C-alpha cells in the first residue's frame, strides 16, 4: 500500500496489491494497521482494489 499526504487536508492511501474483500471493513482496517502501521480511524481515506481488479472499496 502506498500512502501520500495531501497538503494539510490529510492522508490518502492506495492499495498497490489486490485485497480480499471478504473480511469486510474490519479486514480492511487490519490491512491498514499491518501494512502502514497507521491508525485506520485517523480520518484518512484508503482505497483498495479487489483480487480481480474489477472493484474498488474505500475505508
């Protein structure tokens, strides 16, 4: 996952590898904690893509 800071408005993270969506939002929050060592509830936007690359999900 790549994470970028945009001015003073906050962070935006983009998944650079497919993520399994079956874990729901809790699973995506865990991915943020493990990959980026960030608090997923800090007000940042994170964008994930599905295993087949056909869907996006934000958290």
